């Protein structure tokens, strides 16, 4: 990996360079190793969207509540709020809008941008899963 002022960067393979994958090669590095691919969308060194944040957004959509969404996924309310504040700060427009509690109670809802973030991430994560499946086929074949 080469480094830049923003930290280490992934080394890109030269076009046409055919690197063979083999299960024997992977298992030579350690027992029980597997290929896994995950999608992250970042801004500089900060995570904007990742799997757990998308699940949090989906739970907010279902429940209309940050605290209920956090409970549903075993996350503290404080941590959930931190994730939401980070996503909202990094986004051009907020992904989650909140209403202050009171007699009628507060709540939270996804904005159109929040819905689009879920759609975009799920599409990207599907591509990462397809890459993972292809790499596993190459290793076992």
C-alpha cells in the first residue's frame, strides 16, 4: 500500500495483471480464513455509510424513533445519535429529521435523502457481495 496525506491507500493492480486466487494459498496463511467483502462510503477518514448505519436508518424508518431503533439493534441511544449526527453532517441534506419530545412525543423520520442513501448503499453492498461470491468460486474451483 502506498501512503498519501490522507493515509494509506489500496494498491491497484496493473491492468492485465492476472493474479490467481487459490484456496490452498489462502489456507496457507491461516486455518479457517474466508473472503469477505463489505461496502463503506467515506468522506476523508470518516465513515458516511456502512452496514450498521444502514440498518439503523431502516429501523428508524420502521419505528419512527431513534431510541426504538437503537434498542432493536442492541445499540445505545448515545451511539445511535452519534451515527445520525455524523451522517447528517457529512450529507448535503440531512438523512434523518427529528422532532422534539413533549406531550405528543418526539420522533424521527427518514428524509428523501435518507431513503436514497439506503437504496444506494444496498445496491453497492450487493455488488460487494457479488465480488465476494466470485472470489469464493475462484478459490474453490
